[in-house]
């Protein structure tokens, strides 16, 4: 059995030529920001070729579509049309780098 790694999110994605670097972040148990919220700290980096990244994005989009279909998450356009209190939302129609996911922890702001 392989080892597992938990992450609270992606901190940064860097493209260098044909190599993609994805920095995984998690909330620190000891470090706090000025609002006394746990700080997001670097934990591990995934490094992969651009074609593997493209395949991973395709797989994640399919997983997201399944989550939307199952009602586990809602797209931002659906939330604006009929907001539900406490319902999680993700924006699937915009690039991740340009927007923050509405499903992200407020501690990453």
C-alpha cells in the first residue's frame, strides 16, 4: 500500500517549459496569521510533465462533473440563480488561477 498525503489545497502551480510544479498546502497546527487563523504552509510538491498535467486536469474535470451531478457541489452560476444557505460551490467555468474557489477554506485568503 502506498503512502497518503492530505492537503487543504494547492498553493501555486508553476510552469517551466514542459514541466509543471504543483505546491500542496495545508493548515499549520502552530503558525497563525494576523487574524489568528491557521496559516497555509507548503507541505509537498508534485512535479509532472505537461501532458500528465493535462490528463490530470481532464480527470479532475470529470470528477467535478460527477460531484455536480450528485449534488455534492454546485457551480457558481447555479448558486447565483438560487442560493442555498451553507451549500458548497465551485466555479467550473473559470480558470483556477484567475479565481478562488468558493469551496476553498477562508483561511487561504
